[in-house]
C-alpha cells in the first residue's frame, strides 16, 4: 500500500537526519569544547578558529540567538544556567545592563595593554573590548557629484528634504546608536528640536537596517530613492567587496561628522566550568590573527593598535578621527526615556 | 449522532502522544515564560496602556481584514481547481503554494521591487508602501494557499451533480455555488479561515518590514519588550493577552463549524468544456498574476547581474569568499531545510493525525478541547516560544537549548494544526455506513479504522503532509532563535545575506530564495502527482 511506503520513506529520512545531526557534538577526544554565545552577525574565518583549536586543544562551538539585543537579553535571562562559556557582542549601548546583571567573570587579558585605551570602558575588566565600528549617515555618490552635506545641521536643511532614511531606535541597533549620536552632539536639551526639524524635512523611518538600506536607500545595492541612510562607516567597502566585478570606487560614502561609536565586548559567563579555557579564548580574540580577521568577517575594526587593515578598507572605509560617544552609564539610565521621547516627536 | 462513532479501545492511551508533545514543547515552555514574568499588576498595566491597547486592536483588526480578503481572493481559484481538470493543474497548485513558504524578507523585497519607487507599479500602487495596505496585501499573498488548498480539497469531494441539479432548476452558477456547495464546505472554510486568522494575528516579519514604524502587532511588541527593553513583565502580560485572545477566537470558530453531511469521497474534477474554459482563465489568470509576479521578480533578480543575465550569484553561493567558519554551501542549507522539514512533517503527521483521529470520533467537547490544544501554538508568538525553550528546557536530562531537534519540533508545533484541520473534516465526511458494513462483516474496531478510514482519508493526509513540509521549509521566526549557526536553514541563510550591503549579497539572497522556491515547488508538485495517481485507487 502506498501509505505504507510513504511512512517507510519518512522513517528512513528521520533516521538519516538523526544520524547527520549528531556527528558534530562533543569535539574530538579529550579536548574541551567551549561554547561561544553570540548574535547572528558573528563570523570568523575557518583557518583562524582552527589555528586556535590546534594551538590550545580547545574546540569552539558557536551558539547564536537573535540580534545583539536579543542575544544579550537571553543570556541575562539564562544567567543562572548559562548557555555557554563566553559571550561576545555586548555593545557600549547595553554595556551597563550586562554589568549590572553581573553576567561576567573578571578577566584582565595581558593583551589589553595593546588596546587603544579609549575602548576600555570597564576598569574592573569584566568585559574586554574586541572590536569597534561607527554608525554614520551614508550617501549615494551619484546624487552628490559636488559633495554631500556634512553635518547634522545640514541634514535638516530644506535642500535635503525627503532624502534621509533612519531606523526606529526602538527596533534597530544602528537606529538607537544614531539617536544617541544626536544626543551626544546636541546635548540633552537640544536633540529634540533637531529631530522636529528632521520630521518637517520629511525624514523616513524604517523599522530595521535591512529595510532602510535595501528598500529605501538609492546608493550602491539599495533599491529605493533616498540618497541618505543611517548605516555603518564600513558599508562603502562592503559595496566594493560584495560586487562582481569590483568597482574602483565605492558607490557610496560616509558623512564623517555624523558618526557615533559602537564598541563590542566579550566576557566570560558566570557559571562556566571552563574558566581557564574561556580566558584563553578571550585572549585569542585580542591576538593579531583574530583582530586582523574581523574586518572581512564582520565589517568591524580592530581595537588592538597597529593591526593592518585589508586593502579594501584602506581604500574605501571612512576614517573617523573623533566619533561621537556617550557614557554607557548615562545611556543605561536614560535609554528608555529617550526612546519614548523620540517616538513621541518623530512617530507621535 | 455519536452512536455512529464506534469508540476506539486504547484511544486514551493514544491521546497521550499529542498531550505529551504539546505539553512538553508548548505548555511548559510558555508557562515558564509567563511564570517568570507575570504579575497581576503587569497585566493591568498592559491592559491600561493606551499604546498597547492600540497595538492589540490593530493586531485583531488587521488579522480579521486579512482573513476576509484572503478568502475573497482564494475562493474562486479553489472552486476552479476543484471543479476542473486541465493540463498543468499540478503546476498551478505548486505556484499557488510557493508564496506560502517564502521568507518574509524575500517577499518584502519582491513587493518593494514591484511597488517601490523604481518598480513597474510604483506609480499607481506605490502609496501602499509602507503601511496597512502593504501588510494586508502581503498577508493575502502568503495565505491564499491555505484557503485554496483546504477548500479545494473539500470541494473536490462535493458531488458536482448537486450544483448541476440546482442550475437545471434555474439557479445561476454563482447562486448554485453559494447555496449548494458553499454550505457543504463551510467546515473546511472555517478551518482554513481560523488558520489564516491565527497566522496573521501573530504576524511579525510582514509588519516589521512592510508596515512602517507606526504599526506593531502583539508579536512585534513582545519581541521589542524582550530584545530591547528586557521587560519580561510586559512581555509575559502581552503573551497572556495573546493567549486569551487566541483561545477566544478558536472557541468562536469552533461554534461556527457545523456538522458535516456525509459526501461521496472521490475526485469530482472534470475537463472544462466550452465557455467554462473562459471562466477558468478569467479566474485563474488574475490569481496567478498576483501570486507569480513577485516570484518572477525574485527569480529574475537572481540572474540579473547588472547589464545582462548570468549565474554569478549562484556561483557565488558555492564559493566561500571570506573563508568564514560559518560559510554554508547551498547544498548544505538545502539539506538542512529538507531534513528538518521531513522530520517536522513526520512529527506533525503523528501528533496531528492522532489528534484528528480522536477529535473526529469523540464527543464534541473532547474533540474541541483536543483541537484547541493543538491549535493554540499557531497563535503564539515565536519569540515567546523560543524564549520558553531557552528558559524551560535548560536542566539535564532535558537541557535541549542547543539541540538541533528543537528546530523541527518547533516547526511541527506550527504544522500539526494544519494536519488536524485538514484530516478531521475528511474523516467526518466518511459515510458511517461503510464502517457499519465493515463491522457487520466482522472487522474489529481497529480493523475498521485501518480498512475504511485510513484509505479514505489518505488524500487529506497527503495534502496535510505537503503543508507541513512547506511550513517547515519557510519557517523563520522560531528558527532564528533555535538554529545553530553552523546548521542554518535556507531562510536563515537568506537572512544572513541581507545583513550586509553589497550587490553580491542581495543577489545571493535572491538566488537562495529561487532555490527555496524550486525545492518547494518540486515537493508540492510531487505530492500533487502522487495525489492524482492515488485517486483511482478508491
């Protein structure tokens, strides 16, 4: 009977699946397997990770759950019974939340001495800075042959009416970073007026980065009709690297004066049974080989000084000498209120 | 008449399968989330918050409107496909089903390509985007398959001579359909409508990507509260509100589901003659144009390499440009997706099949309760479920948080309601005299089931299997929480491409989406062929 054959087929598939699902657990032999809990943008190249395993005998399994905000919050909710041994991907926006939750074990990596001190935000070394990047307004070069607007103030000028796309800070991490940048620039009492002017200038609010960049932005791989979008300082090199054939010049550029800093940290999760190995993994993340691997993998920049960047970054990434920044403790206290105020002004 | 329904000995024991499954993988995790966060004050705060009231109202409103619109769009096509047999019917079926599995990110991007500022319809219809219009259009787009397949399956079993008799008495084609066939398929229609309602009630990606920043559903709000505000209190209160609303809707839908008149169970489709061909074309033409245009846009863009057509993006799928440890060749993503889908289908058929069997023969109260139990997961936010898995299944021996099996299990939770909703009407419509005849001839109750019910319901089971498979192939929300990065499914791989700028990333997302469409269409067309082949057997 046909039904029977069908069932037999389903059963066979089930067995095959059970077989292939199990083969990668446990690592090889007596080596420890560390679980690295992170967000879904984490990436590292095979050879770099293999080099770590070959050198230390420690295998690394990557566990990702959602975007940066979700991954951190899930780890906080799972604090009593952590999902893994090391967490990567707390950014400065949510740093205080992670520290207040007492999520991490202290670890002062010897390599921290090679890190630019402006990235070391926790004197107690519960978290270690690993990478940084900037959230900035990107522009479509084809719209601005004579040069783009430069400052936040320029963006509110009537000549830029209907040209800017931003993300909702309540649903998007670059959106939140950009809002914080405007607060850092205009001050606690000035940012609201600028956003009101932006609303009058027909700013478009997208829910997330994907929508803003791919649907509304006109530059590079964007398919919309607005020439200004909130994205990253490393987006122009991505437009070159992920093109075939690669263009000589990036089709997009960055408004350096609008850049706000994002630093990502890693920490050893409380409750790990492999604290020594976890320390080694954090140290490895500050090693030159890992630091040099990050730009092409995650489109972020090294925090360790003197690391050579890939040529595409040298050629096309914006150099941001002094990005805007806010104190993480200030952010933590005010974040929800700022988002509410912003929502009232821009979406109200 | 319950006398007609011989009780199956040991059915209590069988009931433990769905009870244990839903209990362990739904009730417990969700109860854990609610228990962690819920306070009486939290619920009152949510109920009293004006913004959250608006969110709840919008959620309800858009789900109701989406459901009505979906039925309006799907019904003519369902009728045409049930009544007529024609060349390429299997292909049409596959095309109708493919949208159902496409990841939201891809459909959103295809909608934008068509309706956006640079799209061919950007002028006349560009105002839809973003906003309520785009949300409703996308919901109809995704769910036409649910209504079309469920209703066509039921219509196919209504004797067309009934309609013809009405027409010979002077009724128009529409009146004959409305007065004769529609009441007979009402249970299937209500079943499909309640599924569409739940799907759109818990809409997440569509609202995020196409709704604009002012529109949020309860699902979006739960995600925001968990992912951005770490406010488990509000999230748990919202989850309770969602749960209550879903149960209430299901109870109402259950009351609307009338008893089913036994019908003859055979494929009633025939070749169209004369003017019927024009009717067929007039119905299927616009429906297919609506459904296929975004698919065609995606496929076209997967080969549009700028200044010409080529396979650059497909080749790029297979090369690890950056040597990333998370690089996944397309065949591995396809294998993951198909494997997960096969397991999810097997679980859904087991759990849903047993539930359907019990629900169809037990008294109304038991059957409603069972149905409710299996349906509720469909109306629960993927975030709540994913969070529940992580919070509840965290102690040995059940530390399953990073176990790959949670992915197909979550998919099966979403797919099982389809199995129940498709199989129950089929079982109920079996003429009880067939069972009586078998019993008179000396068959044991179990034998009666195996000899009468199983073969007669097997077609419905196949439809259900196709759905379960498709649901698993396209599922995104829960998978994002649960899939291990080294074992992504096709929708997750697509999502990853869209996380970085660059034409190659967009192109690869389109290429992977096209592969997903092909895999789905192949599976559905295969099932159609098998289904058509088995018709003659009974």
